[in-house]
C-alpha cells in the first residue's frame, strides 16, 4: 500500500459568506502539495463555508447547492479527495455534515454525532447516528467533527481505521483541550490524526488560534500550523504504523463494550 499524501488547510473564515470562503480555498488549492507531490487528500475545517453559526436557516445549503458542486469540481480537478463540513438542510432539519468528495464524483458524508450543547447546537441541528469509515488507496479513514473529539468511545479504533480526521471550529478559550485531545486520540487508537481548525474570530465573540496539525500514531506532530495561515503537508506511511501496532499491541488488551446511539 503506497504512502498517502495529505494536506490540511488552516485559514480564517468569512462569516456566513460561502463565496468568499470558496475563493480563499481556491487560492490554497493552487499551491497544494509538498514539492512536486500532489495530495491524495485535502482536509478543510468544520463549517468551512460559513463559520459555526447557530442560525442554520441563514447559512444552509443542500447537497445540490453551490458549495457541494464546487467541492465536487475541485476534487476532480485536483485528482484528490476533499473533505470538510457544511451546514445542510434536509427537509425541515439541519445537520452539520462532513462531506467526502472523491475525484471520480462519488460523494460520502458523515453527520456530526455529538452536538455542542454548551453552544446550543443541539437546539438547531439534528445529530447523526452513523459512524463513517472511508477508503483512499487502501487507507481506512474515520471521519469526526469538532466536539466528537471529546468522546473517546465514539473515536474508538475497532481495528477498522488507520487515520482519524477531526475538522473543527475550536476556539482559543479551549485551545489546551484541543492540543491535548488530538494527541490523545492518536495515541490511544494507534492511528495518524489529521486535525483541521480555523483562524480569526466571529460575531458571536469567539476567537480561533488554529492549532491544526498532522500527528503520527504516537501523538507526535509531523506538522503543526500553530496560529499561522498555512497548508500542512505530509506523507503517511503504513509500514511504521503496522510495525508499531505489532511491537506494541495495546489493542489486544482493550475493554469491550457496546455503543448505543
């Protein structure tokens, strides 16, 4: 199984302005990749077209909307998977949906399981109930959104994924938790972690430091964006991951439990 080339994008977001945010990411897409190696996978933050708003009726799109069409087109042009979350309207409900757009036009999605009660997300959005594992070139990848990071049971590696992706709008007020938990999820699950957060501020009063990173399976940063506008690039190799799991088979001693949703 060949190495997986990944890019994690960190930038500010324009509040409830999808067109401005799409233009911003288009600029990053022109410079993606490390040297001559183009990415297989590009990770954008949570609610990357609007920011994290509790007025979904003002910012929502549909699966047939402009941003999904834009992502689909860019994935095809780049020859890479693009993922990140959007505010979606489904009939009379709203979901925080992480889309997974493949270059062949195939679309998969994950609806955020853990809604951020502290911010009132549970009053305005409907929770998802399905854990989603996707595939890129034989790599098994689990999709998670922001507040999911605090719930290790939901993130539990059941020997079914090699990379965990967390997309977020995680404010600086809880930056220590973000920095700590992305490492914890990598360590306990023995997986690479791709963590994409945003920068800037929003009208609600949140300030975002970023801290997007690519971590190895021991929780060590391969690339750390800190508080900079940047694209983090890395190449993930399966051989050291497999060897580490063989040499340190902690999964064999895990506790068994049943997840109920």
